[in-house]
C-alpha cells in the first residue's frame, strides 16, 4: 500500500504543479509533454488528468490510513 501512497502523492504533486503553471504562466505541462498546445486534449492527456483526479480522491478517502501507515509514532498507528 505504501507504493500506492507514493504514486498517488506524486500524481497529486504533478497536478498541483501543472495547475500552478496554468495559473501563473498559461503553460500546460501535461499538454506539452504529450505534444499538444495549451488547452488541447487527447486520450493520453485525459488518462493523466484522470489519474491525477483519482489520486486526489484516494488521498482524501484514505488520509487517516495513510497517516497510520507512514507514522513512526505508535499512538497515531493505533488511534
């Protein structure tokens, strides 16, 4: 499960960075990486955006379990 936690965190970070770039510089990193212009979408970009969204939902739904898995404090792990 820790590997899934890491993957979800990376995808949420990528999504956050992408939205920050969109807001600050009108630059869509995902579109650029898949060879598109700003605002364009194809199947690959839709999959990436879908995975970012699913990762955010996973982190919201599993936040307490993630905290327990990664905690070194036994009080958190057993709470």
